[in-house]
């Protein structure tokens, strides 16, 4: 398995984290794993919605020291 692709959106507010993730996912083959780092709490709401729209999966959500780490997989 390859390493997840990192998308760092710390310090940005909605909708930038989701937009950065969407941009990174463009052209990625199905099954590609991405890790989004965000500090905006809205990412907890926006990213699952985005993944449902893109037929992807939200694999994991972790939070530590104010940074939300969302692991997703393209559909």
C-alpha cells in the first residue's frame, strides 16, 4: 500500500479545506488515500459531505492539539 497523500489546510477556514482536498483528489485513481489536516471545526461536517458527493469514504477522524486529521479514500 502506498503512503497517503497529505493535504495541509491548517489555518484556513471553510470552504478552503474541502476545496483543497477536492483539488488534490482530481484525477486520482479510485482507492487513493488522502489525509487532510485542518484546524477549522467545519471540516468535520464538510469533508464527510464532500466524500458522499464524490462516492468516496471517510476512513478516520482524529483530533489532537487543535488539528483535525481526516483520512479519506477516493471512490
